[in-house]
């Protein structure tokens, strides 16, 4: 079902975690639909220096999150914005058709983090964000 | 590998395979032919029919061989309602049926039938009073499973059957998950039709049976050469039938002993996990469940990831998470329990078999704990849960 | 035993059985599960799909696994006409279809569809001009078998398919008797759907496939868990599928060689019997027939007796006699050839396989001669035939 590369990123996800003083944070998805992804970026001189993620989701969701952090790091903001949904899937040597939306999610999360950076909205504390994104009502 | 997905399928018992073996290369006769090779095949088939009948307390002539549980369910349901469509158009079922029943009902709903899906409440069990309320003078069929494949809850079939009889309504039960696990007796359960499948009980895949009570007439859904009283035409799958028969024989012989052994493992597994993992929950009634069924849920975790990580630790299990399904819909069974979508995503089903051991159960408890911890570290939901420990 | 009933079923080739073996006790995984045991089963299944596709010149994704030829025929026919019932209600078939097609058509006739049964004339072959005449603007399906199971006659499928395409009518062919015996290529034959069954080609019973051309959509007749693109739900019969795949692989590899060898045996058998038994006749076209089919008739003889006597001489064969059928109706195929009932009663079908030898053929010629003589001695019909030698 999953390529070896997907399984590798799923089992050994790169760049897991949060960046406390992130310059941009993007959250997409909805836990009700089974997936929620947050990407944190640290930017210096228009270049993405550090990326971290947290994901609730299936194997593909975790693997695409991990993959996109590797793809984004070292890229300029413009280059990172140019990473498409398909690029992530391609880089992972393909995804099952039903799982393509997971790669959409990863690209969207990265773009949302960049938007956030651009809007200079990175000043909120991570704890607050954590509360904001949890819509499961608990 | 530690196999804990017996409700998905079970290995063929070596004794079953031995029984089947002669019917491939050597005794390959077509059971509907006149010559001795064919007659031998017929004899083997009829012996198997007796073995199946014996397990469920039926007469051999009440057993029809099919290609599996799905087909049995379809024949029973469509066969009844197509025949009785002039009498009424109402079907009663439960909210937690297997897709073989559920999708058949959904299809019939699009074709002029009305279906009531009885609720199962938090414990996953239908209430007889709801059934009584649902019956109308248009009701022609009640189809409610004996035990659920996901959460293992056992339904009050005998009581339901009694009400069906009193109201002269045909009653079908899907016993695919119960044969060989708990006693199944068509007389005591008051059923008119009962579906079963070999591969859930250490028999081969692609073969099943439908019990049809004497006097009950069904319209076939597959037409052809008149085999199996016209209800299931097609050259008989002799090796499969022999395998089903042997599996039923073994199931009957070992039922009580196996059930006791497996219930013990089940309870150890449930307690072990609930006690060692915070915010873990059991789905479905604690005791009115199959001896082999464990269905748990962990806050902040998605099931497919859980299953894949367990696989890499050598444990085969399954989940009701939407992300593991073709439709990306979460399990309708978990939703019927009143769970939120996000909760349903975190479910893990471990279903035990006779070859599992206490050591395996211990290993699995530890493995689940480790995987849950790993995944919670990645989970943006976990940190958000009030009271949950935050990593710094 | 000399087995000459290969059109009823064939032994499983030992190589096929070897291929299947691992998928019972050891690699027993459910092909729809996430963990490695399930993924391995899935891989084996998909490899088999390629083997089947390769034999018939299809793409793997155009092959759906079913429980056998009967189910494939039912899915193709009902699946098409239920979908297209708003476009028209007319089906064209032949007068000599297998019951899997014929009874399905008869059932549909009772449910609002109209069916034309094309005649096959003395030689047992439909005429394309009759087909052209039969087409109306209500015609939604043509279903005509590739070769007949009783008399072996081969139908002009490519031509029929061409006409179907020109008229934009779906075309299904039942190729259960032809795969592995003569070339089958879905492109060249212009078919939209094609049925096949493993057990006629040295594979196991209870497994078959339906080719569904890309873009052709069918309504399922069995509902459930969405397996096989929703067209055939139910836990996949992995060992059966692997067996079907291997059987197709072997069939493809050996087709031309086997066909040549078996045609030679067939001709020897036909000539040997016709030359040595008076008032014996061949049913169906002499050359436009399957390499392995011999269908004969002997004045004054009833087929069931013939088959039982041959059995006691160690020869397995079959008959189209009514007395051997459940309905006591003579074969509709022989009647469609224009035979009288009494003639149809005397038919003997010998269908050869790759393991038959010249010596077996010689033995069978003698055995048939002896049995025919024995039975004619008992037959009140025989002495009544003008010109026949009277016993004194
Ligand atoms: C309760 C129940 N009913 C029906 C089925 C279908 O059986 P099969 O896979 O043999 O078609 C299953 C298993 O898949 C089941 O668990
Ligand atoms: C021409 C033809 N079609 C269909 C079938 C049915 O196949 P199965 O017995 O696999 O259902 C057969 C054989 O019985 C056949 O000869
Ligand atoms: S997160 Fe649900 S399918 Fe990927
Ligand atoms: S003679 Fe007895 S059934 Fe025909």
C-alpha cells in the first residue's frame, strides 16, 4: 500500500516537535476528519532555517508531514511556497489515491505557516494555539 | 508474528487443510456428475453438510453452501424481501451490522424498501423494546447480527427471535463472528436464517453457508444450474466445502474449552492496556462480548498509524479509523456507540485466537503502550488535552 | 480411471496446487488489512490478476475476481441490464447458453425484460445475420457464449462484437469453456465483459473472474464491504485467486501445444467411434468446435445408462440426457440443434484434457462400442428402427 519511502518517513519521522519561538505556524485539517497538522517554521534572511511538525493522522499524514519538513528546510520563502501538493507525493514515490489528500494537507500546512510568518502572527504562545486547534470539545 | 486479527480472518487449521487436500488434484470430481469420481465428491460434500448442521443444531437439508458470509447475508435478505415484497416493504436491522447486511439494506432502501436501524446505545446492544416499537404490519424481515465484528457485543438473538415468531416475521441473523466462539443453536435462537463463513473459524476463505429453516422459501439472487436447491448455482467448491465441514467439526469439539482459554486472555489484555495507558477506553459492553474481542480507543491517536507501528513490532491488529477505510468514513459501529468522529479514529481492535498465548498478550500490552506513547509525542491533539502531561 | 469429462471440471494441476498451498495455513492474511501478512496476500492477489489479464489480453484493473463462472455471468448480465433499464429492456442471447446465462435471462424475462434466443441451426452456431435482425432500439445487452459446454461449437464472437460496437450495445461472452483451449483476446473479440472459471482449466473450484472493459459500469448484485471495486464484496479467496492466476499462466504457456495435442486425440476419438458403431452421429459442427469436445449420439440408447456403464468400465463421461438432469428435461442445447427428444436422450459427451493419451482414446472407443451394444440389446427402440439389425 505504502512505498518504502513513505514507511521510512512514517516510522522515523524527521523534525518532530514544536518551535517555541517560531516565526510562523500553520495548522490545517480537522481532527473530526481524522487529521490535524501543525507546522512550525523558523526563518532567517528569507530562508527557512528550521521546520518542525506535529500530526494527528494516518501513516500518509505523518509521512507527508515529515517529508515536507525535509523539503522546506533551506529553501527561500518563495521556493517553499512553490512546493505543490503533488511534489510531496512524488517525493515520497507516490501515495495510494485515497491518501492524496494527506499530501495536500502537508503542503497546505507549510503554506499556512508561511502565510502566518508573512502576516507576522507568530507572537501567540504555543499553549494558546494548542487550545485553539483542539476542536474535539474535550 | 503475533496474530491478533482473528475477526478479519483466521489461519486454516492444519487438520482442516489435511481434510481438504485430497479434493484438489486427486478427488477432483464435479459433485453433480454421475460417475464414481463425482459421487465421491458428492459424498464428501454431504458429510460436510452434516458437520455444519451439527454445529448449529440444524438438519443437514437446511444448510446451503455459499461463497462466504457476504453472499449468505445477501441471499437471506434479498431472497426474503424479494419474495415477500407484495406483503410488505419494511425491514428492521441494527445500526451496527457488517457491511454485507448494512449495504444490502441501503441498496434496498434505494429500491422501494424501508429500513429501520435499531440503536445500540453506549454498550453496543440493541434493546428488545425498541424492536417491538419498530414492528409494523409492513415488516417482512428482521436481520440482526449475533455478535458484532468490531466491538464483539452479543445481541439478544433468542429474545428477538421470539418476538419475530410471535409477529410472524422472518428473522435472519449473521453469525459469522459467533460460530465456534459461543454456542449457536438455530432452534434455541428462534432464527429462520443464519449466515456463517468458514474463514473466521480456521477454515478456508471463499466458502460459507446459509441455514434456511425448513419451509422458508427464498428467491435466488444468482441463477444457473440449480445447485444447492437452486439457491446457489455453480459448480460446487468441494475442497472448500470439505474444509468448512471440518472447521465446523473442530469448532464444535473445542468450543467450550477454547472459549474459556480465550476469554481469559481477553480479560488480561483489556485490563493490562486500560491499566497501563492513560486515557484509554474499552468500546462496547465489558462482558456481553465475544470471548476473543478487545476494542480500545486512545485519546489523541489515529488508528491506522497505530496498526502500522504495531505491525513493525510484529503484531497484526486492525482499526475502525476512517483513514484505514476506502471511503475515509469512520466505523459506523463506533459512531453508533455515540462516539465522536475523533474518538472513533483512535480505535484499535485486537481479536484473539486459540493459538495466542499469555506471553503474546504481555508483549502486546507493552507494544501498544510504546506505540501510543510514540504517537502521542507527534500528536498536536495530545498536548491540547486538559490534564494531559505536557512534554517540555 | 480414464477421465473424459473435462468440460464438467478438471483436476487441479499439481503446479497450481503447489502455488496455492502457502495461502492456507501460513500466508493466511486477509488481503484487505494493513499489516504485512495482509499486504503479502494482496500482492499475491494482484500478481494473479496480472496472470489472468495476460491470458485474455486485458489490463489487470479490468479483471474482477468472483466465486466462479456462474457468478461472473450473473454479475455481467444483471449488472448491465439493471443499470441500463431506463434505456431499454431487450437482451439478445443464443439458444444454447449455459444455465448460468440462460436461467438468468429467463428470470429477467419474468421481471420486465425481453429476451431473444438466437437459433443455432444444425451445426450449433449462431448466424450474424440473425443477430442483426434481432437488434432493436431497446436492445441493451448481447450475451453469447464463446464456445458451448455441451457440443463445443465456437461462436463468431469477434463479428458479433463488431456489430455490438457499431450499435453501441454492451456485449458479454461466457468464455468459461474456451480459456486455455483456444486463444481468447478481449480486444480482438470486441467484448465488453467476459466470464471465466478456474476449475475448467486445471484450477480450483469456487473461483472465477469477470473481465469488465475499462469504462463499463455495472450494478453489483451482491452488496457488502466494497471489495473488487464494489462489484464482488466479501473477504477475498486468496488461495483460490492464486490458483486461478497460476492456472491462467500455465494455460497461456501451453495453449497452442495442448490444443494441437488434444485436437488430434479428439479427431481420433470421433472417427474411431463413428466408424465402429453404426447409427452413431456427431452433434455440432465438425471443425468449428473446441479441441477437446466430442459429443455423440447413438440411436436407441439412453445417455444415463451409457454413462453409468462407462463408469463401471472406468471411464468418466457425461450426457445431455434428461434422465440425468434434475428436471428430467433433455438438454436444451441438443434440442436447439433440431434433434428429437428421443435422439437427445442418447447423447454422450467426452471432453478431453491434456493428461489423456492415445491409449486411453483407443480404450474408450472399444468401451463405448461394447456399452452401446449391450444397451441396444436391451432397447425396445433399437429393434424398432427400420434397417437396424434385429436380434433374434
Ligand atoms: C459479521 C460479519 N458478517 C459477514 C462477514 C462477511 O464474510 P465473508 O468475508 O466471508 O464474505 C464478516 C467478515 O468479513 C463478518 O464479520
Ligand atoms: C459455458 C459455461 N458457463 C458457465 C459455467 C459455470 O461455471 P461455474 O461452475 O464455475 O459456476 C460453466 C460450467 O459449469 C460453463 O461450462
Ligand atoms: S489522515 Fe486520514 S487518511 Fe490520512
Ligand atoms: S427413463 Fe427414468 S428418468 Fe428418464
